């Protein structure tokens, strides 16, 4: 991370501690209509224009250790198989035979020398090429060169693999900036996958995403855990292009360290921001991560139905962290905090569906939520959204340039 930017983030936390009101000129945020969490037509637009056209975290390289390793990804409603080829490259394809759509992979994960359709016997290589067609003599003008598996965009950030069903999307490296430059010293090319877990929650996916974009709730929801060591009044946030954002919250005691990570290997090159404070990033639309020098958790949020969702937690850490005795304690502590965040989600969903609830009233400290919704409307296209369900774009002047930060109302650096 550039030293000027790091210093500005420290300054931002101090300004947050000292302010008595929102910064001069900050707008009153309009209501976020409740229908954005409940209306079937709106949620159908969201599925099509957000979830099927965004860069989404799929897996870590460690989860495809050898040529022929594969995993089946179903989070967007489309069955997608990710596999490592004989050349070592990781690729993604729709899990559909080009003949009549039968699945080629039926297990969630495994290893194979190639892909075989059990319906009619067509076979494909790990690179997606169509290798053989049973009874080829019966097909007129069959061009096997054009009938390989249909690819899905698949790109990497460090050893993390992302997919995108939109063939026209900007590259991953562009979509996630400036997060990639902030993490330049975190050794992401050497991090190992430690573990993953999934939890289902009875709410619309945005109900829980919202909870992870602010610290306003710490004193109410986490009085015995997070609020004991984080000072929410000092939380400084940055809004960026493409819906990305971050916040950094100061530790009440600068000497505090996570006891669950005591003695674990550290990323030696990590800046002090990642060792003594609590930064948290959003890779739009659904990846929240609070990186620290002893490990990086990815929390990803996925819609299952309009009123149910799944949250996945993936842990990554420096070489030598695998099998460390502290992991059970560390993960247990993290899951306890996650349970606190989740506890009200089903009842919030019930409440936002009530006729008397018009919409969400947000504060300056919750502006990352509004920023997220502004980007959702841009993805869907405002012209497709009923007027009563749109959010008015008001945060443009409060968005930082990708190469810098915006500390309150101060000039970008």
C-alpha cells in the first residue's frame, strides 16, 4: 500500500473519532425502498444483471491441486465446472454437454482424465475440446472444432480464482481496484487455503451483506466480543468505483492482538494497518474480507431463493499455517461473532416484508450500504427498474479516486 494512502487512512480514523456531526455537505441519504429486498420482479433483475454478470470468488488454487482436479460451482444457478488442465491452467466451463445438455460432472469435487457424458458418450478434454462423438456417421456437417465445452470467464487474483458469466465484463484486475494495490505487500501469491465452511440463513442476501458494511451495530450486537476491542466511533470508510469499498476501525488498545492467532505465522511484509487496526474490504458484490497479518478470511454471500441465502467463510494464511494448533480456537471465535451478526437476519426479513415498512433510513456511517445499492442500479440499468424501487445516486462527490482516498470532505490524495 502506498505510504501516502496508508497515512491518510490513519488520519481518517482520527477525524472520525473527533467529529461531532457528519462532514459539511454530506447529503441526507434517501430511503432504500423495502421492495428491493422483497419484490420478485426486482430480485429477478438482480439475478440476471448482478449475479450472472459479476466477478465472483469461486475457489483457491489449493482446491485444485493436480491436473484433472475439478470442482462444481452452482452459486449463481448455473452449473459451472472448474478444473486444472494438464498445462496447469485453471479453466471454467458450463457443466453441459454440447449435444443435448446432459451434465458431465455429477460429483461436487473429484479428479478425472477428461469429461464424459454418460447420456450419449461424447467426451471432452480438460481444456474443453470435444475429443470424440459416438456414431459420428449419423451427424451431417458436424464441426467438432466448434463444439467444445462452453467456457466461462475465469481469472485470478493471486491464487484466488474468480468466475464471471459475462463474456464482455472488464478484466478482474480492473474490477477489483484499488484493493489489489492496497494488498501489494500481503504476499497473496503464497497464501494457502486453510478451511471453508457454509451456513444457510433465512433472509434475502442483501440483509446480511448490509450488516457487514458498517460498524454502527457493534455496541448492540457484539458487546461482549468485537465492541470490546474495536472503537466503532473511529471507523473510516472509503467508497470506490465498481461498487467496491472499505472501512478501517481502530483498536481501542493499539497493543491488542487476536489471542486466537497467538504464535501463528505472519505475513512479514504487511503494513501496520493490517497488524494493529481492523480494515475490512468489499469486493462488489458479495465478498467481504478483513485481512490481517496472520490470515485472511473471505466471507461470501450468496442468494439461494428470494428469502434465503448462504454465507461461506474461507480462511487463507501464510505458508506454515496449515494444521496450526490455534486454528480451532480462532475459527470458533470467528464463528461466534458471525452468529451474533446473523441472529436477527430472519426477523429483519420478516419485518421488511411488513406493509408498514417503507424502507431503510441510513446514516453517514452507513454510506457503504447506499453505495452498494447505487452500484446495483447501475448494473441492472436504471431504465429497467420501476421508479418506486430505484435509489437516487447522491454519493458521487463522496467517492474516492482509485489512486487515492477521500478523508471526510478533504481533497483526495
